C-alpha cells in the first residue's frame, strides 16, 4: 500500500499546532487540500466518503480555534472524522484506514490522544462530551472546552435528547455543534427534520441572526457576553418560534450558519469560546461536499468502495457467472413475496432501509414499511404495539444495533409473548467497520430470553423458509433470525417456501468418531472443512442445527449417543453462545463427550476483511479441519498425517 501524496500546506500539518501556525487566509486552501486528500485516499483504498467531505471546513476550523487535545472534541457517527484523523498525525498512515492491521475507520481512544471517545455508532457525543465537561469542572479544570459534533442523522435517536435535557441544567462548559445535512446513510426522517428545515428557512430569523452577529462582534468580550445573554433570552424566542426547543432546554442557540465557510466558522467558534455554559451551534452542510456525484446521490456515495476519482465510475467486480445474492437482498425480496400473500405483514427498520434492503418494500409498499430513524428502542416497542393489534411485524435491525434495544426486547416483546420477527442483519464479524459493528453477542443475549425463538440460516433457502415460518399464524412467540453481512452460497436462491418445524436441525452428512455441529452461515465453512478432511480419509459427521433455541434435542441425543467427540462452530461469542448451549444440554443429560467450541473469542476483535477475521478467530474452513484433527488426535507432520 502506497502513501497518498498531500498538497503543499497539508503536507506540513502533522498536528493541530502546525495548523495554528498558518494565517487564517490560508485555511481555505487547507480545506481544498484536505478534501482532495480524502478523495484521493478513498478512491483507491475505499471507506466512508460523503460524511467526511461534508465536515472538512468544520474540522479545520475546530482544530484551528480550539486547543485540542486539551480541549476535548467528540465526533458523533465516527465516519465524519477522516479529516480529523488526517490533521492529528495520521495522514502518513491513512492509506491503511479500515484495513487489517491498519488504523480504525472511526475515532479510537487507544489510537490517538486526539480521539477522546470511541464512536463507531451514533448519538453518543453529547452525553460523552457532557460527562467530560462535568468531570473537568469537578477537577477544577475550568479552562478546558468540550465540543460534541453531532450529525449524519444522529439527532433522530433518543439519547441526544436525554443528554440535551441534562446539559441545559448542568451549567457545564459544553458546545454542541449540530451538523445538519438532512442525511444519515439514507435521508433523515421524522418531525425533527422538518423542525430543522423550519429554522433554516425562517427569513426573519436569519435576518435577525445576521444583525445580532454584526453588532455583537464589534463589542468587547464582557459586553458581548452580557448582551448575548439578554438578547438571546428575549428577542430570539419571539422572532423564531423554531428556536424554542433548544432554548427551552436551557441551551443558548446560535445559527444556522454556512458549514462550508471556514472563515465564518472559525470566527463564530472563537466567539463561542468566550461564552460559558451549554450552547448549541447549528450549521448547515452538504454530505459529499466538493465531489459532485457524492452531493447528488448521497446514499450511494456514503461508502462507495473504490472508484475513479476523475470519472466517478465506481469499481465493480466483473461477473461472468451467476453469483449468490447478499443475505440482506434475499430478506428484502422475500419480505415482499410474503407481504403479497399475507396482508398483516409490516416492515420496520431504524434508519437502515438501504443497508437492510427494506427499501425494496418501502418503494413498492410505502404504507407497509417504515423507517423510524436512528431509534432502535422505538423500533422494537413500535413493533410490539403493532403486534398487539394482530399485525406480523418484521423488525429488521443490525445485530450490533439491537444491543441498544435489549430492554424493549425483554420487557415489551418477550414478557408479553408478542410474535414480533426480529431479523438481525450483520450478525457475526462484519469486516472493515470493526468492533463497534461486529454482531458478536446476539446469540448469547437472545437465547437467554424466555419465550424467544432463535434461528440462523445456513443459506438463502433457509433464510426464506425461516421468514415464511415466522409469519405463520401458529407462531405465537417472538422469533429471531440472524444472518451475516454479504453474499450467501446459492445463485439460484428463489426456492419455494417450506415450513421449518421450530427447533429442528438437519443432518448434512453422517460420519465417524467426530461430529461437527454448526449454526448459521459458518455451516458452509464446515462443508469445506469436510472436503479437506476427506482427502486425509477423515470423515466427521456434520449437523446444521438451525435453532439455538429451542435446540433440536432429538438430534442432540443421536449425536451424543453416536459420537464422543464434538466440534461446535458459530459466528458469535463463545461465551454463552451456541457452543455453551450444547454443553448445557450434554451436562443436563449426563453425556460426557469431549467438546471443542469454535467461534468469536472472548476479546475485542478489530477490523479487517471477514475472511481475515474468521482465520484470526479460528473458525474458517482450515481452522475447523484442524480442530477435527486435533480432537480426533490425528498427528500431522510435514503436511502428512501419521
């Protein structure tokens, strides 16, 4: 991997101190060079794109005005932070971004002192920055500033409003910057979007804002603070009703201002630096700013992969033979087929209609598919409410995002035994996004919930059949279906629907001495491992269990009575997961086989391609074959069995 060349000003910036040495009139050129550097890097190496382009000017202004890292900057939705990483000493290694062994695609505390808080997911910045501000005040560090940059749809979640509610009465020295670009990955939804649009388009408010800044900017600091307090508390609320939400919560509201005018941003931030207490600056930006195609199709260019930076052509693999579809696309097309047959079916997603492929249904059946924004808790309880009225709701949430809604799953769905279907996309190791996005824990945290059914398909046909089964009238309990990110294994995947009896597995092949028990997609790794082992005259049995809860006890009795050596394979944590469930069954029934559990280890797994991570974690095909050899006590010497 070759380092990408930087422009003349950017090449001399290794820390924010270097940036501060520049004349403010050079900041525009720095922004141009930083934006071009991001384009150059992402076009060659891939990664998130539009979000960081949209905050180039804000990033430069923040590091120019504030004394980072002593002043603490928290980014919300970490893929906004590419420019931040480049300006804080990581420009020369930025080409390793999101690659195995390289730097993270998100702010990460262990990576840099400038990364004050790990932020792979959204909506945490205000709470984190407020916590830092309160701690600094308690420690007597009144000089420190604390800035939360929240945007890319993160304000549609509930957590920011909880934090705003607290910030307004805290008197903490925290600045909240609302980066309003009307987008997350897909366009923002909900009343807040309309509310912010109302602020932006209020001509009377904008005229008032400009007049206030012109007058106050000419006054000494103490007069600025005194008059700002009086004017903001009085006239601003009268001129624009739209400002009352933030004002009513006790925050001083400033804006909206152009988020792509770096000089205006720097001037504004410098002025706000002298105003104590909680405050909010509303800036308007364009996601993908400076790259025309990214501005026009912001969803596509959120993370486009590699592309030609001149023509904008996205590089795609040339397909010569039919390939398996992505699991999420199978979900997206299958729910439409089922909804055409069953008028009670509804689809819900929290801000991931494109990623989850529920967008297919939203386009064809807009009254039956709902994007609730980045609001997983609401998505689950909304689904529960619908289920009480007899609807069959498919609540599609990424596995790692479901962690935010765990209380609702237990309290609002499981306790009431409501038949909500949870489709957990991105289960297992997701790849380049790393530990904040790995779906490592859903098997463990779902299987311990009473009334919950937990299933995982080994292929596209099983996914379709599980979805078909889950919506049948006789299924009167919550039903979880987990599946991984990316391609399946069946090019011809549109198979007829068949009911799968709850808690039944299937035998892939008989064998000798060792049984391999798998759950979900890693069953395909076991199939490949069995082929490797056959070359060595080793023939383990293979069972696709399909359900973690309830387990197929009839099948497990057969396994325990025929095989005294078992290897379990799962794409989830080995602590409390599928392998643990097998051990529990064996102990409860007084079986004593030797069991080896393969899966995600009890540690944080960093980013990399899925195949790299499967190999690292020891449950790819080769690792499964090695585990069978080891448990079968087969010695391997110089590539030959002895």
